[in-house]
C-alpha cells in the first residue's frame, strides 16, 4: 500500500506538470501561481539532490518521482519567465526580473530552512512539503479569482493535484503512524483542492455552454 500511494502521487503530480507545461506553452501563460511554483521547484531541487547524493534516506520510487518532477518543473519555470510578465499588476511589470529573482531566491531560502533545521531529512521533506501543499492549494483558488481567464488551467490539473496531495497525506498522516501535523495540513489542502475542482469544473462548463450557444447562433444566422 505504501509503494502504491507513493506511485499514485508521483503519477498524478507528473500529469499535473505535463498539463501545466502543455497548456502553458499553448496558451502563452504560466498556469501555476508563481510562489507555489517557486516553493515547489526549490523543494524538488533540494530533495532530488539529497536523494541522489545526500542522506539517501528516501524510497527509490520517491527519488525517481522527485527527479522527474524537478525536470518537469524546470519547464513550468520557463513558462513563467517567458509569459509571466503580463500576469503581474501593470505597475510591477517593469520590475519583473527583480521580483522573479526575489521570489525564487526567497522560496529556496525557506525550503533550505526546513532542510537544514531537521537532522532527519525525511521529516524535513514532510514538514516543508505539507506546509507548501497547503499554501499551494490556497494559492490556486486565489489565482482562479484574480485572473481574467482560464488560460493554463484545467479540471485535469485540479483533480490530479488533489489526488497527488491526498495520497501522501494518507500515507504520512495515518499508515506510517498518526501525525497530526500532516493530517491537519492535508485537510487544509484537501478542502481548498476540492473547492478548486468545483470552481474550475463549473467555469469550464460555462465556457463550453457559451461556445455551444455561439455556434448555434452562428449556424442559425447562416440559414
């Protein structure tokens, strides 16, 4: 069961990343909130390195997932630097390089704080990852409300992100022994993930209905 949940999380998050990359380049946007992206990228860099060259205290499946994720995330970072300027408020766009650097550097420092504070690197990865996941889930909901369109977003991303976070919550919060920190952080993530699924799914249904209505009007108009 443990290996299954690790694999399930890895598969779901890989689908999320592939969709973010595909939609990001197609729609010329970054489909992930930048602070969530920066925290995620920093986490994956640190624990990919640790799994390969550091403590090597993680399961082989987790190491493989981390390496795959950091490679995918690098492409999502590329969509931010290629298309992210227009996602900032107008008055911040001229300082896009500065604020991008500050964001990624600060998030790396925050993740290193967990990594260097905890002697047990598995604990470091868990405590940082679940705090990050809770923040990320909240950020996706905020992104939905603050952006003017659905570019870079999809129900597939929303559902797979939810499952990808829920699986390690069950594993670390219950199966490996009850951990109240993981359970509470996982609960926050799950609540906002479900909210995001509902929001995005309904929004896409409305968009589809508008397209279908427009098509019908156009067809009737040509008769």
